[in-house]
C-alpha cells in the first residue's frame, strides 16, 4: 500500500501546496489586520491539494485492476494526513494573532481537506482521472474572492474577520463549517461504499425488497 502511495500520489504538487499554505498563514501572522483574506486563500489551497492527492494518471489501467476505490483511497491518505498536519502546525503557530478563534480556523482547514477528498473520490468513482486539477482551478480563486469580498457576511459568514460583529458571526460560521464537514463525510462514505445514490439504485433496491416481502 505504501509503495502504491509513493508512486501514485503527486507528491511534488502536494508538497508545494503545503509550502504555500505555510507561507500564506505566516503572512497572516505578520499582519492579520491587513492580510486576513489570505487565510481564506490557504483554505482554498487545501481543497485543491487534497483533491490532487487522488489524481490518477494511469486511470485506464488502475480502474479495472482488482484493487477497489476504497483501497486506493486509503493508500493515498498519508498525503492527506500531511496536509492536515501542516495546517494544524501553522494555525497553532499563529494562534496568538487569530483573534482568539484558532479552533474555528482549524475547523475550516480540516473541512476543506475533507471536502477536497470527498469531491475527488466521488469524481474518481465516475472514472474521471484528474479531478484535482479542476478542484484546484476552481477552489482557490473562488474561495479567495469570497474571503476578500465576504458577500452575505451577515447571513452566511464563511470567513469572519477580527472579533466578529459587523465582520461576521464566528459561532454561525463554525456551525456552517461543521455541517459542511458532516455532509462531506457522508458523501465520502457513500462513495467508498459504492452506493450509486445519484442513479437512484438505493431507492430501486428498497422498492424491490418491499415487493418481495409483499409477495
């Protein structure tokens, strides 16, 4: 399994993404009042980097091999663990300037990694070879823009700023991130169980069971 991970994971890209996260949070640590949107950029980088971990250049061969999606996903988890470790380390290092909300910021990064993993695994289950490329291309600019502009900040505070108030509600934000993480975890579990819910197979199977019992 480790041998597969060493060959299959794009370690160079993942390492560069991890280094970029370190640089971004270090910039925030040096001037949190002016550079706070870079925290959102770091979260977007985590989404893309986590999805990169599951890109498969040899998808045409691997997808028909005996090893299933769950095995291949598990084998690539060391790269995901690396991203999580880097995020925890940089947030704890910068905790003194994070407006006393380091736990909420830790949660944002962890959910970002989980979301990237769930997205890439779902797309891989459908045969897409390189879902991480699309995820990174979309997530980084979108999340950066959201962190910079902060639209709907009163009703949907994704990246609150400073101590909150008119700059966003940290409690509501944490609830939202927790819900997003739970949904991503459920989606990942369904994908790894190969439950094709988007095709309605679960409903069909349930209906068949009910019909059999009725007859």
